């Protein structure tokens, strides 16, 4: 059952903007809105970029999953969880600058930052320690993790995403 996603945290704009920033991501999302889809079907139709899009959608909880049977084997299937978004945020100019500095950062620069953080955190590191080490504000750090397909918060720690 599709429902509306309420966005009231300014940093959620980062993953929302990144979720639909390419034709492939938009097309994959349209596919999972129509019906349940298996990763193999998405990979066959859209390649690695389609698989990465589906993994990102799962990370940010845009899709729900279930196990379905295919040729006697259980396969994970994906379907869009939300059909609309309700956005209501109040923010200072400083926070907006931090959010958009990460959301609109070019891919190469972001990948460099993401790789450095990935290497730094090892098995997990407190977010504030990563912020201090790389001189990021708490809002920027939260935005980096939300944009990243490799990092996520577990409590106050930043950890590597398991694929």
C-alpha cells in the first residue's frame, strides 16, 4: 500500500534530491511503483546503475521488500512504499547552505569525501569524531551520510553499509 512520506527534517532533502537525479533512477522508481520487481529484472533492464538505484531506495526506505518464489527459489522483491511526499521544513540560512553544499556537490568531490570517511571510520566511529576530523558541521555530516550509499548512522555512530 503506497502512502505519503512526511519530510520535516531539512537533511532529508539531500536523499530526496539524489533519489531522482538521473533518468535511470526515475525509471527504476516508476517500475517499482507499478508492481513488485526483483533485483535481477532491474539489473537486466538497467544494468549496474539500476541495481545501485534500487539499493539506494532501500537504504532511504523508499521501497518495501518481500520474499517471492521464482523457479522454486526465494527472491527478494521490491515495491515503492510512497506515492507522494509532503515537505514541511523550517530552516535557518546557515542550515540551508550546509544542506545544499552537500546535495549539489559534484559527484567526484563527493566520492572523494565519502572514500576518506569510509576509510577513517573502520568498524564504526562516532559522528562527532568524524565531524571534528574532517571539519564538517553536524548538518553537513548528516547530509553526507544521507547522500551516501556506503555510509549510514546507527545511533550516534557512522558505519559502513552492508551490501
